[in-house]
């Protein structure tokens, strides 16, 4: 008489695949809605946390299913493997965020000028929801930035303001930064000294002028005293940048300042939501400045 062995069925593997599929679907839809739709970052992170809970359940049940497969050859090996594949994107996304959160300082605003950061032309506003943070950046935050990103400093270029401004514009386009506010752009216009012709060039230089203008106070001095970190001769550009995959929003401010025969460029990057930018602000600033160095290759100074 032949004895036929029937393999048991692993319900754990069955539910593992279901939980993991729900996790993957929830994560994918929320990611698309955040990147291309109206979903805000606080709601997106809440949905990702829920998707992570389903993914974790899927992994736990998948481990049970694989253990049953090893012990009694229970049916469900393919379901357990599929559950691990479905859960991987969600858990990988969350795991990367946790690692960045633990290894990077808890700051959301970085600036190449830590003494007098360039002020915003329009202070960014966002509905914080459950992602609460400090209203202002403290000196302790700037010290934490210096310790974590000591190489994040401004750039000085041995070139005229208009030349550097054109290079900044090119890098802005390459970096997908959308400019929303501008100030002092007229200061970057090239000096056309060759086109300036004095109508009284042949007049008697010993003659006394009829009208002597009274010198007025320099406008940049008055403005600089009113707003720290800004002069009337500065060129300031403010815009918005989004990460390529997740679509996290960052506010970007670029300040160009002409000093003697050089132009100094400072950058400020702030996360729109949350108290922690996971190091993405400093990474973008470093990438932007490196691209600007390449764009203005040959005129970079110290």
C-alpha cells in the first residue's frame, strides 16, 4: 500500500504576501501623490509609516512561512519570497531615512554664511501639521552645521558680477530650481563703459561747475543697517527645489555680492517641513556649488 504525503499549507506565508502587497501599493500611491500630486509632506510621511507597519508584518509572517517550509516543507515558499520583495522598497526607504536621521545633525536650515546668513526675500510658509520645529535657527544649530559640514562654505570668484550671475543662472536651470523671488538683478548688468560718451568732454576743465550736487548717503549702507546680511548692491535669488524621487520641498536662497574685483556667492537651503532635513540640504548646497565651480572654471578664487 502506497502512503502519499500531503504537504501542509502555510497560512503565515499567505498573509505575508497580502500584507506586503498592501504595503507596496500604499507606499507607491502615496509616493506618486506626493511627487506629482497634492499630497503634503506630513501626510506623505504618515502614510509611509502606515505602509512600513504593513511591510514589517509581511516580513514577520514571511519569516514564519520560510521556517515552516524548512521544518515541514509547508507550501508557501514562493509567497514568502514575494512578500519580502514587496516589502523591500518601503522598508528600504524608511531604513535610509532612519540612518540619515541618526547620523546627521537635527537641523533644517544650512547656510554657507553661518555668521550672517542671507535673509529670505519672502519667509517660507508651510502647514507644519504634526512635523513641529523651532521657529528660528539658533546659534547652536549653526555650530552643529559647522561640525557636521565643515567644507560647506561660500565661493569667491575672480570675475565681474554679471559673469558670475550668468553662471549661477545656468546652474539653477541644471539643478531644477524654480525661482520665485528676485532682488537686485539690475546690479548684474554688464558695464558698457565703451558706450558712455561724455557730451562735455572738450570743455574747459578750469571752468567752475554751475551746479554742484550734494552727495547723498549710500543706499547700501542704510539698507545694510536695516537688514542684516543684505546690501543694496547684492543680487539675491530665492526659489524652490524638490528632490528627484520623493519630491521633498526645499527653499533655496542665493546671494551674489561684488567685493573689489571679485564676486562672492553664498547659498542658503532650508527644508520646507520638519525639524530635520536628513542631510539633504547640505548635500544639495555642496552639489550646487561644485556645479558652479565647473561652470565658472578658470575664475574661481579662494
